[in-house]
């Protein structure tokens, strides 16, 4: 089963100043969001494999769009995250089926690596619900400067029988990070943690 996409929306956020301090170069993050039909809306289905396959399809598509929006090579991305929101006729397990079993591998392929787990969130909501996309360093989960998140919303989604699916990437960590911990130049990238 292929995703029945109603629309794709891409967001780019650049931070140039924080607390009256200039950020040079600006921190940048992008999210690509697909609004798709939920083939299982309104009914219980035991086998969610078709949604898992849709997750795999969307992982590559959305990662490519987010990286393109930043205008960088995928290998230059530093953080990533994923999220989904089902409309009122969906269930959280529909979001989980899209996000977890298969979406990550194509995202990592677009980014050239990704040893760390991809942070994720899922929720149910109506039109205009805020989608919270958690972010973490793609190769080392303990890089505190990259613990972050991005909020996005699409005013007409998700409809009752739809799912919003998002992939976000960054070219940096938070603006002006200073809470210590592992720094990105100390990453070993072997176990996804450090």
C-alpha cells in the first residue's frame, strides 16, 4: 500500500539572535510534514503492516525534503526527530506503526548515518493541532546541546480520517548551548549514545 498524500508542507526555522546575542552562523532546522489518508480510520485492524510500509516510504521522502529545505548535504545534518498525529478516527497505534518499525532506516540513509535512536512523539488531535517533534543528535544521544524540539502545525490537518507525519532535521544544536555534557566534537558515534 502506498501513502495517499493530500499535501506536503515544509517548514524552515533560522535563529539569528537569542537574548540579544548574535548567532553566527544561524541555527537552522527544517521539518517536512505529509498529510495522508488513514486507511484504518474508524475501525480496528489487527495487522498494521500497510502503515509500517507507508512509514518506510515517507521516511525517505520527508527526510529528503527536510534536507533540501536546509540546502545541505544529508551527511551535514546534525539532529533529527519524527512525529505523527492521527485525526479523531485514528488510534495512537496507527501513528506508532508509521513511525517505529520502518521509517528510521530510510531517514538514516538520506543522512548518511544515524547511530542514535530517532526521538519521536505521537498524538491524536483535530485540525491545526500542534505537532511536537523532539530532536536529538543523530549519532550520539548524550550530546546535550542538541536536546531540542520543533513545533509545527498545519491549519487544515489532520482531518478525522488523516495522519500527519513529520521528519525534522537540523544543521546545528540549540542557539548558545551551555549546559555542559558531551560536545559534538567528542562524539565516537559507535553505540548511538556517545
